[in-house]
């Protein structure tokens, strides 16, 4: 019974110390974050998605939000292809409040 208590104490201390060490090594990445591109392969079509949410260089208030989703048929039938594109320009008025203006296009 005593060995079980010692083992549990050792495991608890190990987890506590591991968490403290893991939180010390926080580094801020240099440069802009990468733009995520997703590809989904299906049995009939390929779907790709790209999303961007960035601030303009030198501005904390102005930014761009864009998203594009396209689906292509493997048989290259134009009637089976789809595209949805959204582009917004953003302006932050105050923290948590802003304006968006933009457009969307679908095919």
C-alpha cells in the first residue's frame, strides 16, 4: 500500500513539473502566420479551401478577411464545378467592435 502512495506521489509531481517546464518555453513566431490551404479528395470531386485573416502592414485597424472554396469534378464536367469566394475589408473601431465591407461571388 505504501509503494502505491509513493508511486502516485511520484506521478503527480512529474505531471506538475512537466506542466511548469512546458509553459516556460513560449516563443512568439516571427513573421506572419502561414495561410492554411486544405485539400479534400473524394470519390467524385476534389475540394480546396483557402482562408486568410490578416492586418495590413503598418496598421492595427485595417485588415482583410478572405475565403475561397472550390470543387472540381474529376471528369472535368463544367456543370459539376463550384466556386465560392468571399472578400472583406475590416476596420476595427474599438476593441471588440469593427466594420466589414466586401463582396461574395458564387459560381
